[in-house]
C-alpha cells in the first residue's frame, strides 16, 4: 500500500497549483486559501506532463494538487472562507509562449475589501443569487463569478462539463439568477433549444458574456431570449477588467464593449493601444518576470495603468470599440490560444521542419486553431502530427486544420505573414 502523501504547511504568500476538476469543494478551497493569504494557481487538469512542467517551472509552487482528496487534506488546517487577501494566480502566456502568473500579491484589508465590493457592486451579487457555472473553474471569469456569489451569501450550481441538455435541465431545476458564458456556449444552447424547446429563462437577472467577439445575430438572440436588462458583455483579460456593457447600450452603439468599469479610466495611444488605469486592488505583476511587468505598466494622471497590447478606439462618450487583439492571439470557444506556445510544442514533432499556427473565423468557436506545416522528406503525415498534438497539447490548443506547404510566407526579417495563411 502506498504511503499517504504528506501535505506541506501553508503560509501567507505560498502558491498552490491546482490540477483538479472544478467542484463546490474546489471553490471553497480557493476561498479558504485566499482568506489565509495563500495563492491558488488554477490550471487545466488536462494539461500534459510536459505542459505542466513548462508552466510550473517559473512559478515555484509550494504544493501541486492533482486529486480532490489531496486538496481537502491541504486546506483542512486553514480557516473557513472569509475576506480574500488577493486574487488567484491565473496564468497567461502572452505572445512569448512562456506562461506567466498574474500575481496580485497580498492585499491590505482595505484593498481586499475594495476588491470584493467592486465585483459585488458591479454585478449586484446577493444572498438570493444562484450562479450557474458553465465554464471550467480554472478560468478566471467563471471562478470570479462563483466566488463573488458565495461571498455574497448565494450558491452555485455546477452541471459538469458543458452539455446543452445538462445545462437546460439545471436551468429548469435550479432556477439560476446569474451565469457567465462565452458566445460558443450560447450558440450551442440556442441550437439545442431550437430542436428541443427553450426553458423558462425568467429567473435570470444577469447573463454576462465575454471571452470572444459575439456575432451580431447571436447578440440579438440573447437580448430577445433573456429578461430585459439582464444581459451584459464585458471586456477584460486574465490580467484585469476594462469595461462592462448592458446589451441596451450595445443596441444604441453596435460593436461597443462598453465604458470603463467603476474606478477605472481608459485611454488609447495614437496607434490604438488600450491602457486602463486601475485602483490599488487591481494592480498586478507577472510573477518572476520584472521586464514583462515593466512593459505592461506606466504612470498616468489617473494612477497606474496597464495594457495587454489590445487595440481599440474610444468615442466621445467614452465607449470602447475593439479594433484588434494581441498580436496573433487566437480565441477559440472563449479560450486564449497562443500560437507561439503551440508552435514550440508541435515544432518538436519528428519530421516537422517549420510550422506556423494561426486562427481563422469560425461560426461556432469564434475562431478555430489552424496550422501550416513544412514537413521533411520523411513526414510526418497529418495523422501523425494529430497524434503528436493529442499527446502533448490540451484539447483547446490542438489545431483543427492542417495545411502542408513547401515553405512558410515570411517577411524579410523572418516574421511569418499569418494574414496570408488565413486567406482562402
């Protein structure tokens, strides 16, 4: 019989990598850790061992948790959930392909209280709320909505991996009041409801969507299906939140993602780079990456402001319109996929001489991940590289389409011209 794994004693400032599926116990453990000043690092439990090693190397976690039992034992000595003294350390890889932890550090009690109050006041979390969790809880937005609900005294419902039938049954049985979703969720739900009938949605007071551009036709369906005033879009990133926008505002200004959230100020550079000035509770650094942190922040008259490299424009009333996303970023089903990271992995497949990963528009996923491959004389075949991807990459990162080329189109400085790859 194997000896039980001893659990480390956790101290304020420690980091714990979570590689377990989302559950009620998962959210409770995250809240208990943050209350104790310990920082959970939520990660996709489907990550391959190679991906885990690459991500965790720069984060130096105190503990890595891979089972629910391990998680329960680890947090057992901690106090119950109270005021979170920071944010979970979610990871973003930027365009370098090297994942970085977004680190809030320990917050003072006033800043910690302000962080909780900001979400509660914006979204109106209350003891009467029932939050339906559709996305994996290792993503920042669904975890934030779940924690905000619980901290306000409400409850959460987790139907499991996204399935339109299961979600519909949960809506009918649990009468949720709120949910966060990505456009792909809504597309799949409407397709299911068109065939099987739409449930009673009158219990909803808040349906917030983000993570990918929302097609215009879908946006109108959302507004028509859910109660008046209940649907919102917001624009944010792993690093921080920028805007929030009622659908009624969008109807007046099609294409906008709204105005700055309370306590924030938006500005744009002449090239369109978006900067967001934030209060102290929303400041962050990239863990162990001072140079990357320095390029993300600057001082402004409104306070410290950060950028994630997105491009946009502000109208005279302060409404933001996005003109582009971080260079080369692919958002598929609301999940950020960074081509450089995928290229670094698939480039090690035997027989691959050169590879470029890019996104193309997709009516279901928003974008789908594609790869252009230059193969050597001995392969690999498409099936071989697909098998390699299944072994080394989590599902959202695996290209759906492969194109084999004699060479990749590049600029004189060697940069891949991805727009040529996206062209029909």
